[in-house]
């Protein structure tokens, strides 16, 4: 199941304050399971934005855009 992120005295809840909603220099690594259509996939993102849209696009040349 999906874990819920929690804040405690040891975490930094405001580490990304006043940042833009982009992933400059970011990357995604994913190892395909035996049956990718029925396996669970979890993508986690951390942001200080109250509303955002994550768009992930893949074309026929294996180019990725976020």
C-alpha cells in the first residue's frame, strides 16, 4: 500500500519553500516488472505547491518530458 509522508522534529517540512514547479536535471529510473500492466506502480513527488499538475509524456523515440 501507499505510505503516507509524515512530518516530525527530525524532518525538514519547508525545505522547498518558494520553488518553481519543475524538475531541472531530474530523471526517472524504472525497472520493468514481469507483468507491468498488472503490477503496482508508485510515483512520489514532494513540492510546496498547494495545487499542481504532473505531466509525464513518452513518445515513439523514447523521449521523455516532464
